[in-house]
C-alpha cells in the first residue's frame, strides 16, 4: 500500500468501527460474553493503541534511527503482517497492560470516539510528512511483533481496528 492508500484506510477502518459501535444498543455496548472485553472496552483499547503510534510518527527520523536502528529487510506485505500478528495471537499473545482498557462505561463512549478520531487524524497527517522510502527504512518496536517498519506499524494499525470490530461482532453473535 502506498501512503495515500494507508491514510485513506486508517480513516475508513476507524470510521467504520465508530459507525458500527453507534449502531449498538447500550446493552450490547456493555455486554461481556464469556468475560471478554465489551464493545466499549474494545473502543478504549483501540484508542490506547493508536496514540503511541501517532506520537512515534512525530519523532525525528535521526532520533528514531538512533534509538531503534534502521530496517535490515524490506517491509512485509499487509497480508504477511496480518498473518504474523495472527500467529502471535494464536501463540497466546495478549495486549500489554498500557493497552488494556480500564473503563468501559457508557458515559466514556463519546470521549473515546472523539479522542481516537483525533489520534487517527493526527497519525494520518504525520504519515504525510514521511517519504515512501522512509516508511520502509525506519523501525519501531511493537509489543507483540517485535521491530517493525513504519509501514508495517501502519498496516498493523489498520488491521488492528478491523480485528477488534470482528471480535465485537463475534462476541455479540
């Protein structure tokens, strides 16, 4: 995916998740079948996950390379990144504590949608300041996937919201 497609997908996948949640009843938003995260907790998790990605995209490239180094391989395709993530989940991978939702109250829904929407917009704008080549040359740490290129982190962010929407849909089925 090129930058423009990534930016569009970041917007579209998150907006689809927000729209899906808007269509749920209060009972469905709070439901926790089999002690799984509720739809509102999934929303909070997504918000907590997007923020550090947005912040990372504001780190100067030289600083990023000084901290984490540079890529020693080409970026994986979207499909390969998704397959690696699924494999990590299948091996028992779970969200680290900073990304675990703490709330899940109806009163917090609008705030988390607003906050997450703002983070996604900021991330998309920040992506626009990076070259296609730099998205493949710079790396960041991911708590489950290890070191990933910036492009892979964006692929993850797109897939991640879709993954959590599917979890909500499955949990409410």
